[in-house]
C-alpha cells in the first residue's frame, strides 16, 4: 500500500500533482489551477476521486470548479481559508487526516506564504505536497505571514522522514540554486545539486519532487538556525 506522485506542468511554471493510491487505484489532483492543462493527465488516469488545495492563490485554484464539475469529486482545503477558496466539500485544519483510497494524508498548517496555507503528508509513500511553502532549494515569499511563521512551518516539514518526496508548487529550482550558492558557496551538496538541476532542465525534465534529506543539505531556508536569519535570507532572495 503506497501513494505515487506525478508532476503535471501547467501555466508558466506551476505544477499540479497527480496522486495514485496503488491499492485501490484512487486518483487525486493537487492545485488544479488550469483545467485544460491537467485534463490530459486526468484522462490518462481514467478517474478522479479527490481534489486537494494548498492555498487560495488563483495559480493554484482557478481550475478547481471546472475539474470538480467534470469528475463530480470532493474538494479539500483549509477551513481557515474557506472564505477565499473554491467551495470546500471537506474543510481541514492542522492534524486532520484526509482519506484517499486505502490510505490517508495528514494535514500540516504551514502559514508564511499565506496565513491559511496547508501541506499534505502521505506517510505511505512518504509524499509531501508542500505547495508554495517549501520549494526545492527555496521557500515561498512572505506575502501574508511573518518570518517567524515561515520558520515554524519549515521546521515542521523538516522533521518529516529523510526519504520524503517534496512535491512543491513551482519549477523555481534553477533560480533558487543560483541564489543559494551566494549564501553557501562552499556547500558541495549544493554545488552537486546545481549540476543536477542544470542537466535536468537542459533535458526538459522537472527538478522535482526532491528528497527531503537533499533539501536539508542544500536549502538555505531549512538551514537557517533562527527566524531572524530566515527573514534576512528571504529579503536577500526577494532582491536577488
């Protein structure tokens, strides 16, 4: 029994994510901002049982109602943001479990990028849907929350198992690596990741999902020891 995850490129640099429960064949889609863009993946899957939303931004939610109408499936999102998300069938908060096929995801509140942001962690398969909180070698902009909130959110995610697959909301890794090297130019794990990312993007391949152990070794925001330091790094990245 496990969950598999597949990136679905949409818009200019977003990823929706297609999940499958291997026991039951159940299928979920995460952040279907573009109904047309996710349609080929859903048609290939042959079904859709669940829509998961991480936060309210239109580049993560805009296609939700069209996809729901097509497949008649429930939409899950943060209760705290229900007023600015598409209509929720299942409203969740920190610690709730979301059933998916024969397994379930744990909801993790991750404010920082937005106040109501949530992530989903599937222990079976070790898959983390991190939205715009944790990127590969980066983190989301502090559009609504504080550095203290983002620091606490990233600490929660960093505590997950080493083998966790981090499935984030955007293909930002190339620019994130360039910035991270200005912070830790002697980090050999980061240098190796930069080479890997260059090869993947040159071949037209996604750089994600990444492994959480790799993120701990290369991501300056996970490596920040204090919220103040995280805030300083985030400000530097905003101006990079």
